């Protein structure tokens, strides 16, 4: 049975909200009898209106993620990076993994994101860190046609947002209807790459003003095409309907839906590091030798040892309701309710061996579903008793419950496909017919589980503004009670469970030297629930090691100082920060070639990272240098360290015998991004635009199956460039990504050189 909040927890919630509700009742009574000042002026619902602001030259001045309210970036004592839909359009981004392009020190763990949010942020891999409009949604893919922008909080947003993977939060802001506007935009895009993989995509976004109080909007996308990996394809449908009703002058209702039917390239496409093309393998010293047999094969970018038969299907159905009410010009309330469903079906052939041409083949799969509901409310009081003193008091709650069922399968293909020979596949011309007759007769279910969980959280945040907003002090405390129970769906026995109450906090200060220049400092500590982690994965059904678990208790501690500001009459925003972050209780998956049930396979071992640390500095600038030149630029320098118990690696460390520290994997020593767009267009916005971008990463440590950790000492680079022309209401755009056809290995490789042409219009 799903755990439910106790009477004691419900009483805490009532007591927490009692003062706020009394204030609200008093404020409502004043509203009914006239405002205190005698004015009937309507104040817009600014604390929650995060989509009302249009970006200009990639510049956005406010964010909602770190504070739960629409707050000026210069007043948030933490690093928040924002990516707008204008920038996504310029670079041709449409998917989850593409949404982070050119964001400082952020990399997608899985090239197609799988069903998860595997994102490496400041050297740490985040889990459970996706939110939509501040509501934690869990792991799923998404289509960017339905979103206004992405806000990335670096470091724990503990006090307000609660559970978020500890090391950061990725908050996608949905598109919503706009009152008083009726128009439609349509876009068609075609793309191809060096291996003639062709894709078609059609997008639309229509806003309709029903009357002065109501509006509806629907955005959607249809996509069909081949992925650059051989035998892989995209077959995607996305629909985002929404409705807005200005119920009264100070009350607003918004309903947004998300419907996705996605068939995308598999997470494990037989394209692990062992199978990267020779150009990529030569980045790693142990492979950069004439005697390396796989490098000598000079495999192409689109090589896929696994062949056809891979599937990765997801169905997503979400609906979110926002109700916002303004009691007075100083008291605001918002209630959010979300209902969501996620279904997945993924089956994969894999084969990975970093040294041998003949690779052991394995078949794994999973299918399952989950449903979840979330409700959360926020009450905000903004006041200024005297001219030099102001404040904001914010209290809120969230409740989430979920139920999921999941089954995992594994097996070995029948001979001769239990061992795949890369040289033979290449000699056959990488033909699908090579795999004709492949079957798996020993496919068995390795696990079948049902999971019930709930989370109940309360928070309070107090901001104090002194000397006419020159000094802003902020502090917040959050308490979360979490409960989970995972059962073996066959035996009914509980395999793991948790029932914990944890507290997180954050405090900081911002000093405005001038209205457009501020310095800040913050400390944020987040505790996440103690959880049981399955030690091994990828083993064949029946292997006794599948029943091994261990316990972790994640805690993240962030200390950060920085400066934020605006220059060039406010057109260009900049920031610079230094951070130190420590995390305990995090885990990493180490792949190993071994034996299970008498068969040679590749399997993973979950290992707890001992006292992981990350520190460094970032500098960034975004906005417009002139009315014609827009830029995004950032540079990061980072130092990381960790310990793996008993972890062998090619760098010569063995932490069991050497207690010395080693770097975090997938964490470059430094990285640099620059993207610029220059407009030659006239006053009617007709004419040309040119755009180009550069990404660089320095040395890093990577994970190799069978080797452990090893270094990539080379500087890696990637270049993009494009041109756009607007004629009347039509915009023609050509974008070329990875112009140099270069590998870019951090957590996964990037696609080869790709050409994307689109034409769009608005009417």
C-alpha cells in the first residue's frame, strides 16, 4: 500500500499555512470593501508570469526556477543559465539532448536521452532533476515545440524546489496562450548528413484569442526520418494543447497538455566507445596505436554492430492546471495540479568490447508504465513598511504520489549471432541482410517490479530588502517526507523501501553596487532520501547477483560567490562565479566484460563515489552587443575529484591501495562556447542573417568498458554555421552542424556533419 501523510504531517501543513491563510482572508475582505489605498488598479500576476517576457537577442532578465517566482536574474544568488526558443530555432534544436547546446559545462549523458535525464552538470551526473514549470515530472523525452525556454540551476535549489538530483535542476517552461493575439506559425525542415540519412519535420504553433478573457493555443510536430546511426530511425508525434481564461481581473486559469508518441534511436545502439570511428578512438592514447585492431578497421560514423531490430518507444500524456489569484497588490497565490502517464517499450541488441574485433552480443529489454500526480501551492506576500526596508515572505507545499510497473529482460542471441565480428560486418557492406535469421530463444525476465511512492514537502523563504534594494538577504528552509516501496511483482515481497524526513536549506546575500551590477554569495545544502541501489545490471536472468543491493544517503553542499550585471544600456547580461560543491551518496555505473549464467556478456556495476568534489569558475555573457549582433559566450575552468572503491583504471590509480583522489569522469578541465548571430535585415526585418558557433572542451577522464577510467588528453572542438533569409512573411534557414565532421566525446559522441534546411511563415 502506498504510504500516506501522517496526521502529524497534515497538522504541520495546517499550522504552517494558518498565518498565511488568515492574511489572505483579511486581504480578501479588504478587496471586497475596496483596496486599502482606495484604488481599483489591477496589478498583473507578475510573480508567476514567467512566459510574459520576450527575450531579445538571447537575453532574458528573469527566471523562476531558483526561487519559484519570476525574479530578476541579478537578484538570484545562484547561477541560472537560460536557453530561449529563439536560440533553439537558430541552432535547429528540437529534442531534449539538443536543448543544452552551448550551455556552459552541461552535457547529456545519453545521446538520445533515453527515457532518462542523464545530464552531466559541473562534473556531476544528475538524476530526477527535470521539472516543467516548477513541477517535478520525472524522466521522459520531450519535444521542444511545446516549450518557451529552459532554465538550468547549477547546484542544489534545495530550499524552494526540493528534490532535484542535488547538483542542479533543469526546468522547462511550457508555451501558454496569450490573450488578444491570433496568429499561426508553420515550419517545414529537412535534414541530411554525410551518410545520406534523411529526415522530414513539420511544426506548427497556433494562438487564438477567443475573446478578451480567453485564448487557446496548440503547438505540435510530426517527424519522420533516419538517424545517423545505421538501422535507426525517428517516428515522432507531439501535441501541446493549452487554454487560458482570465476568470476575473485578478484570477487566472491555465490548462496545458502534453501528448507524445515517440519512436527514437535506442539508448544502446551497439555504438559504445569500442565501436566509435577511428578518428574518435585516436583521441585516447591506449587506442592511438597502429596495432589497435578496431581502430585499424576505420569504422564509419554510422556503423552499428547491433544491426536492425532495436526499438525505443515512449508514450507520454500530461495535463497541468495552473490557478493563480491576486488577493491584493501585495498578496499572491498559485495552485498547480499535474496528472501524467508515461509508457515505454525498449528492446536492444548490444555488443561492446574495446579491444576485440569479435564482440559478445547480448539482448536486453524493458517495458513498463507509470502514472503520477502532483499538487503544489505557493503563497507570496510582498511588502514595504518603510522606504528603506522591504520584504517578501513565501510559503508553499507540494505533494506527489506515483505508481509504476516495470519488467526487464535479457538473453543471448542464438549462434552465430552470440558473437559478432566487426570485420565480417564491414566486409558485408553493413547490410541489414547480414542479420537475417537472428533469434533469441533464451530471453527471460530478469526483474518484474511494482513501485509505489509519495513525497510531501513544505518550505518557507524570507527575503529582506534593505536600503532601497541595494542589499537583499534571503534564507529558506524546506522539509520533505518521502516514502517508497518496491515489490517483486511475482512473489509480492518488498525488495526495497524507504520512509524518511529530511531538511534542506539555503541562505545568501546580494549587494547591488549599482542598479545593473551586483555581487552575491550563497550556501545551499540539500539532503535526499536514503535509497537502496541495485548493485548489478545487465546480467542474465537467474544470476544471483541481481539480488544484491546497497544503501546510499545523498547530501550536496554548495558554496558560491559571484558577480552579475548588465552593460551596453542593458542589452548584454554577464555573470562570473566561483563555486565549490561536495556530494556524498552519489553512484556511478562501471561497465565490465564478464560472465553471467555461463555466457560472456557486458554488465554494469553500481559503485558509490566516495566524497565527490567539484570546484571552479565560470564567466558568461548573453544578449546583444549591438542591435544587429547577438551572442552567447561562456568559459568554465573546473577541478574535480572522487574515489571509487576498488576501481581499476588505466591512469595507474587503484583506490583500494592508493587513497589518493582522482578526477570525476566526463568532467572536462575546461570548456568554451561561443555563438553569434549578425543581422543585415532592414527596418521591416527583411533580408539576411548569418550565424556561427564554436564549442571547445579540454582534457577529461572517460569511462571505458573493461578498462575503467582513462584520459582524453586532446582538446576537442566542434563548429556550426548557418545563414537565414527573410522575404515577406517567409523565413528560409540553412544550418550546418559539426562542419569539421569531428568527434566530440564527453559522455557520448555527436552526429557527423549535418545539413538542415527549413522554411517557416507566420500568418
